[in-house]
């Protein structure tokens, strides 16, 4: 393993242990030339998967690119990192074990959307808006309709006028400080 700092070709493994999900081995390494320390992960790869892009170009499947795409969709969302890692590992395993040497980018996008839909609705909408190349607000409305009627009902309440029979926030009793 080459050192990412100085490019030295000989690095030493100082610590080795399974990752949190058990799907990889985490190795802590040190470079004897520059004393730089870094971490590597070793994963099982069942087979080489080639991605067929929309343009017709063929590129090797990149797990890190999948991870980055999901991380962007989940930015500033309170989702446990272990659940994200399980999603990425699950999609990767599914692609490698499918038996197909080539997989379309559309198939990967659908797998990501299905995974995000079960993980976080906001991330699902974010990813879908880029993946499906949304051009107008109606595209969002159509997608939100697939998430369930509950979301549309909440949106409808916000647009409807308040019910005069129901007390609003201004009708709530307030306490006043009593001065001596």
C-alpha cells in the first residue's frame, strides 16, 4: 500500500480489526519514511461490475461514488451512519451477486431511491430530484404523491384557511406577571 502523504511504497499495518458492520477490515497503517498514519478498508468484492451509463459509456462500478451520492442526499439529516453504511453495502452486494457483468446506471439509481425511501423521505426527494432531472414544481408534487397521502394532507392543511370554530394560537390563555 502506497503512503498517501509521501508516496512511499512500503507501509506497515499497526492495527487490524473488523469494521462496525463486519463487511470490511479496517487497517491502521504507518509509513516508515514520513511517519504518516492513515486508515484503509479491505472489502470482499464478489465480481467486477461494469456500469452502463446513459451516454453508452462503460465504467467500472465505484462504491465510493455510490457512498458520496447517498451522503449528498442525506446531508444535514439525522440518520445513523451505520444505517447509511448498511444501505451502501446492501446495494453493492446486490449488484455484485446479481450475476450480471453489466448494470445500467438507471438500475443503480432505482436501488438507491428504494433504499433512501425506506431510510429518509427528504433524502429520497433530494436524490430523486437530481436523478430524475426535475424541471418544475409539478415533478416534486408527483413524487410526493408516491410517498403517501399523509404528506399531501399536511400540505393541504397549510393552504386552507383556519377553522373559525377551532381556537387558534391567539386564543390560548396567557399568564401575566403579577406586580406587587
